[in-house]
């Protein structure tokens, strides 16, 4: 297995987390925009509470726009995208420039969406560019350990958001099994109690409350 320095492990792990954070929260917010168009009531206060972020928004429309596009808000999708791109730029030699370009295209699409009165198409471009990044990443990054670390970070973020937002929980057990299986392919150091609890649910199929799963997922690593 290829050796990866602790500093690079951290960058790769958080690259995976931020790519997934942008992808999943963009998907989630596109769903919320659909609710807004349909004039379906949106409990954005509860969404903020579940994510553990401040709720300075005046109404649902303000929430949708600022949560997506406000670069000055550390909890926004736009801020997560900047962190994603920052990690990607530092890892340019590992990713290769053509692969990094997909993250830059996702940023450009997000900027277009922020200026649109109906941003669904541009937000879909964000998702498409991130999926293209994942495909190019798999194809061009030769170091297996680097790929596994980044994918592990993405799985941790996906599970965290699924549990916090009650989003696609029908996929929860499948995603847990994927995370546990991926961990065996990395040199990442895990918190033993958190890993044991995840293995109980994923491998032994024992019932574990979702709030305990969330604590275990978010406390699995110190990186």
C-alpha cells in the first residue's frame, strides 16, 4: 500500500468530505427550491438546527439563496466549495490539472447559479462537474491509498448529512457497509469505540439508534 504523509492524509480526507458536502447539500437545496416554487411550507429553522448552524434568515427564500450562495457565511454551500477547491489546489500534483479542472468548473457553475433567477440548470451543472471529478479522480490518481482516503472522507460526510437531515435514510445501511469496507483499505487511525458501534450496525446488523450512529460517524477520526 502506498505511504501517504499525515498532512497529505488530512488534505485528501477533507477533499473527499468537502466534495461530498457540496454535492449532497446542493442536491438537498435543489429539493428545497422545488418546495419553494410549489409554495410548500419549508421548515428552514429545523434544517439549520439539524445541521448545527446559525439561522439568521428572514424567510425560506432568503434561506435558500444565502445558504447556497453566501460566500461570507461559513456554513454555506459556496463556502464549502471554496474549501473543497483549496484542498484540491494543494493536491494538484496528486489529482492532475485536468481532474482539478472539474472542481473549478463546478465553482464556475455555482457562480452562474448565484446570478440566476431560476438556478436549477446551473446547480445541475455543479452536480455533473462533481460527478465528472469523481470519475477522473478514479481514472488518473494511481495511488490506491490516496483514492481510498478521499473516498472514506466522502462516505463520512455523506452519512453525517443523511443522518442530520433525515435524507435518503433508506440507503443508510448500504452506505454504512461501504464505509466500513473502505476503512479496511486505508491506514487511517479510527476511534475504536466509534468503529465498533458502526460495525455492530453494518456487519452484525444490530439495531443502533441513529443519534448514536451520527456521533460515531462524526467521531470516527481525528483529522
